[in-house]
């Protein structure tokens, strides 16, 4: 690694990196501080950057008033299930798209790309009707199915790139030894690609965890709602309940943040071709 | 590999488990489950409803009610989807602005049959009865209460500014609010409505100024058939009204809708608020204001000493696709009579639908006193009906709100606004 | 995403990096595939196997994405308004005509352009800079990485709410800090004026989007072999030249495709704007997709679907030109 760096360059680098860190983290700091203030103190003027009185009232209220525990459970269940299955399905498709040539391949890849261009809203109404016909409205299973469908395109494309960097030699060796292709896929290639797969899974998980419009449209009863729906509920009713909302926001952000922190290593590693060295 | 396969296996297993559980239908022991969907959701009101529903269930052991509470912003859309899909909805909150479209599309059931023998009709106020039956004699909903505007104001702030009574007219409001306005202390005069439904307050101001010429059956019309926006007094109204924004409101109120206005008043930063009575309950819970710091005053009058009170309401109806219409009607009847109705209207501070409720202590004291004043002076505070049930009402709201904002940011003149609104309604009435 | 993800003509051997490929297709032992990588149609058994692998993905995407989309699209050619569903007759292009005749549409298009460009350029530049600087080892790099990547993990809607609170004129942190720093003497009504509102939403979007570029580019950069840098240094190339003549060309494909994807995503991203300003004031922060939501709110699904189709058309055309442009550059 080339280490020559002039001092001014180093100062700039450190300054900018530090500044960006502050900018990135500040909103999180602000909302956490807001959530820990007493509800009445949120509108104190002049603004206070540190709670005068620490209070967990906002958090308690969440679980008492708003069934937040149920929502967390739902979000967790739905995101995990959808992300796992989507990653699995994407793996299968990505593998084939990386390894083989066939006529409709280009069209297929284009079809996946086009799904990214469709604004979700256009499909909401018909989707609701479709799910009603399938009797899957207001049903966690139905939402999971839709999330799987949504995650597949980008995940496939992402994994395809990783597969392309894994030499066929690996699975061919396994198949010569008597493995079926799919067995070779899972026993030999997947372990090599683990960081990439983990990265893909986390990407899907985060998307499902944060998805708002579809879950609001399809879930009716309170016991089926996910966290984003609950967040939406805080601002649109009587008034903007900033206290509860900031508490809910913190509870929503922290798990994903922890997950991301833990996995950021995997993500970068997984996206790097360098994960597969010769 | 094992890790990934087991992860996937877990995922599939979960999915399968849900597939089995997800297909659970309703109880098959002969009991009926009603799904009730509300629209103007707020946590306090949902709690009250749950309580009332519980009572109903105890009186009617064969019926269970599930309350669905979507967030207000999307609630009407969600209700539309459910009604269109024709499933999962029995009792629904119907608003005066949605009853038109819903009934045109055949989504609402006419309950006049089920409610024919209901003895609650005699107890309803005149307004309630009027709204419960539409022009063709059908009953698509029974109102649960009425909204009506009053002026919320800070007693301490006007005293400090040297006034001994709240403003009675729009001009006085301008005077008092400008005097109180002090941005350096984060103190503002009037909670201006520039965001969603900005048009409503503008129209109320205009109506007050043209009150003498107004057609009470259609508050957007003058007695001679022209729109109220064509009257010269309308321009005067706008002048005062927009001056309120310039001199007496916080700048961010350009985007203030209902939640922001209410919050502006209840967090103590704004002195005047023109709103419905349900705000009374919210402000009572405020952490920033004590009870002796605020109260309400009657609606503001125009230069001729009159004001127009636009009627707005919402109620409960039955979905045409419901398979339990009789039980649904029973629930609605329960909610529209006796203690249930009074509890609902009191807790949500709405104008009651029952005759005897209107005379109770609750409704004649404190912040409600101004409503009594308005009721007792119907020639000063004239109730009129706005054409809120037109099928283009939502389109009107979006158009007029955008144009109000354009005036606020200087992209449109007040006269252009009036001309545009005049043209819009004249055109719609011609085609109707 | 570091290798060619959507490369419609090259064989599926990944690409981009001369000399870096772990296995060179043409030379590797072939085993059951036989011949070179361009081998086409196989025995039906293999064909069936391929189909089998692809089937779940195709099934999900067709049923839950394409079917509703196509079903929804036909509303664009009908009179479909939820306020009166008794008449859903076919009206051909009338909805489209109404849209093109509406002056607001052009404002909205302009806003969208501003939104996309104003977001993506800073995101790219800052993201690139951060990725470059993160390549070096420094003491708290692990912690730093973990902390700055988190904005990506937050939903757009929540970000909108968060920044709305921070940009609040009376109680917002931004005004408070600016005042404390002596930069302004009266609070700026951020979300109340068109210019500042657009700036505010773009700032929120930049905060959010830098992370994606930083992650992707960092990963791409880590695949650049050190030998290249050493060779450049030996040749006497300075930092800037190295950057522009070696680094960027090396990761060009990844970069190009990441940008394309981000442009599409940003174009279609209503969450932040919707939560922060709802498209106001006076339609000045409406982008095409938030405007579409507005249209559905008044029940006009016919027009909303038409807008949706226009969006897909715009993005398709853009992507086509873009992909052609990169392919030409590569072949040149």
C-alpha cells in the first residue's frame, strides 16, 4: 500500500472524514436526545441539546399505548423470512445467469432491471385486488410473498456478479467427485461466497424492515402491522406526537444500525472480488 | 454453507408455518365477527371506541367486533380499497365528503330498512336527522357528532398585550394577533393554515364577509346564483386574511395542516387557532398549557357582524358487501344512542347528536360555552351547508390548497385566486 | 456489484479487470460444459435444469410485480376515478393528454431533474472521496466504517420525518445551530419557501445516499491491484493523475452501473420528499412520483397510472441511451 502522503493532504483527509462523521451521526444524536426528554420539554425554547430531565416516558408509552412489541415482532418475522427466501431464490437464478449462456438471458436481465423503474404506487391497487383474490390480504404470509418478489431482482443481479468471480473449476471438481450440480452449489461454492451472500441477505433484510407503502396498504388489523406503519401512524392522527415518534424512530434505527455495524465488514468484503483469491 | 442452508431452511419453515396459520378464517361456531374500520383515527379516540365496542359485545354475546385503525393519512384510501375489494369490512366510518363517492359506487348499504324500527330517531337533533337521510331517502350513515369552528385563544397572551376581550371579528383578530406576534421570543399570533385544507379557512373568511348575500343551502353560492368568490367583499376578506399571514403568523405555517396548527397552539407558541371542537380534548392534554391559559370564543364575524358556520360531520355506515348487515346496523344503532353516543361525543369533544346531551353541564361550560353562544344566536352565527358531498370535492381541495400556497409565496395574486375559484365552481355547476 | 451486472452481450464471465481474473474462461478446464464460454443451447436435460433454477424467481416476479403492473397500466387508458366507478370506459390517450396539458407537469419534471442531479452529484463526489480515504488503514477505521454506513439502513420515510423536525423553522436544530454560529439572524423558514425547501430535501437525500456510493466504490477500489499503483508511482504519476487515469478507468464499469441504478432509484424515490414537504409549497418540491401519489389521493387512478407509465418510459429511454453510451466508450 502506498503510504506517501503530504501533511496538508492528511489534514484535509482527517478533517473531511471527521466532518462527515459528525454530519452523519448528528441526526441520530438529535433524535435520541429528543426521545429522552420529557414530552413537554421537547418544545422548550431555546433548544436544549441535552435533556434537563432524563425520561423514559416516551418509550414506556410506546409499549403501553401502541403495542410496539407486536410491531417489532412482526417486522422481525417478516423481514427475516422474506430476506432468507429471497436470497435463496436469487442465488439459484444468479448462479444460472452467471454460468450459462442461453437465448433469453438478455431479456431476463432486462426484465429484472425494468422492475426497478416501476413506481410502486402504480401497482398498489391491482396488487390489493390480487391479494384479496388469493385471500392473502391482512396476512403476514401475503406480505412476505410480496417482499420476496421485490427483493429478488436486485439481489439476483448482485449475486450474479459474485458468482461470476468464482471459478467453475470449483464446482466441476466437486461434480467429478460425484456431486449433483445443486449439491456442488451448496457444498462448495456457497462457503466460498459466504460474505457476499451475507451481504445480499442484509441488504434484503434492511429493505424489508423499512418498507412502508406496501405494508400500510396490505395490513389492516393492528396485530399485523409492521414498524414503519406504526411510525406513520404517529404523525398522521391528531397531531405530530414527536415524543413517541422519536422513541419509535430510535427503536427502529438501533437494530438496523447494530446489524449494519456488525456486518459492514462482511458487506465490503462480500462486494470485493478480492474475497475470492485464485 | 450449512449456515446458509439452515438459514434458508429456517426461512422456508417459517413461511410454511405462516401459510398454515395465515389461512385461519373466522370462528365457525355461529358467532358473527364484524370488522369496523375507522378513518379519522387518533389514539385517544380509538381507545374510547374500544371501550364502547366492549360494552356492545357484552350486551350482544354472539357478536365480536374487530376495530381496524389505519393511519389517518391513508385511511380513506385504504377504506376505498377494502370497499372495492368487497371483503373484510362491515362497519365503516363515513364522512360527509366520502358519502357521495362511496354511495355512487354502490359500496354503501342503505340502512333505512334495518333502522326502520329503531327508537333512537326521536332523540336525534335536527341536524343529525337531516344528515342521516340523503336526498333520495336512503340512510347511508348515521352521524356520530358534528364539527364546527370556534376560535381558540390564549387568555394570558391577549391580556398581556392589553386587550380585555377576545376578537369578535376578523379585523379585530388581525389587530390582536399582530400585537402579540413576537418572533424573537418564538411567539406568534395566528396559527395559519397553509397546508392541507388551507382552502377551508379562506372560504370561511370569505363567507363571513358575504354573509348577507349567502345561500344557506349552498354556502358557496350567493342568493343570485353566482359563486361567493365573485362578490367584491370576497376581495376584502382575502386582504385581511392574507395580511394575517404576513403580520401575525409563523412563516412555516405556509405548510401547516391540521396537526401542525393544533400543535402550534398546544405547545404554547401560537395565540389564536381556528378549529373544530375536537381540539378541546387535545389541548386539555397539553403539557405546555394550563387550563386557565386558554379558552374558546365564537367564530369571527365579517364587517356586517355575521359569520357562517359550515357544517361538517362523519358517522358510521355499513358496507354493501357486508354479510352481516343486521348485526352491523345493531352496532351502529348502539353507538348512536344513549350513553354510548354521549360518551363518544364528550370524550372526542364533538357537537352531540342527541337532543338531551346538548343541554348537559359538559356542553354548556368552559371551552364549550362559545358553542352555546353560537347556538343561541343563529342569526349572527348562521349555519350553512357547503357542497362537501360533490364528487369533485377532493379535486377542489388539492387545487385550492395549491393556489393558496401560490398566493402565500407570491406566485399568484389574490384577485387571480378569486377568479380561478369563481371559474372552477361556475364551470362545475354548469355541467352538473 | 463490482463486476458487470447487466452486460447484455458479453459472455457471463464477469469482467472489467484486465489481468485480475482468477480464472480465464478460455483456458480453464471445461469439464461438463465443454468448449468455450459461448457455448449455447444444451441438451434438454440441462435446459430443464436451468429453467428449474430460474423458475422460482420468474414465478415470483411475474405474479407479484409484472401482473399488477400490467393490470394497473390498463387503468391509464381508462376513465378510472374512485369517486365514480360506474364509468370506467376506455378513453385511449385522454389521460396522457390531460397530463401533458397540465402546466404543473412541467414544473414537476423540472423539479425531478433538479432532485436527481442535485442529489447524485454530491453523493457521488463525497462517496468517492470517503471510499478513497477509507482505503488506508487508520486506527479507528473499523469503528468509523460501522458508524458512517448506517444511514442506508434507515427507511426514507423516517429520514424525511427526521429532517423535517430538524429543519423546522421554530424548533429546528438547523436554524438553531446556524444562529449560534452567527450565520443567520432570523430563522430560515426552510420548508416554507420553494428554494430552501428543495435544498432541504436534497440535503436529506445526500445524507442518505452517500453511503451507498461509499460502500460500492470502496469495494470496487479494493479490487484494484496494488501493482498498478506501484507502476504508476514508478512512472512518476501524481495523486490526481493516478486517480483519473488509473483508478477510475479500472472501476469504470462498476461505477457506471452503480450510477445508473442510483439515478433510477432516486427518480423513483418519493419517501423523503413526501414525508418532509408533501410536495409543497405550491407544488415546488413535487417530483413525478410524489405527484403521482397526490393524484391517487384524489382518486384519479387513471391519470396516476398514466403518470406511472410515463415514468417507466422516461427511465427506459434514459437507460437505453446510457447503456449505449458506456458500451461505446468501452469498445472505443
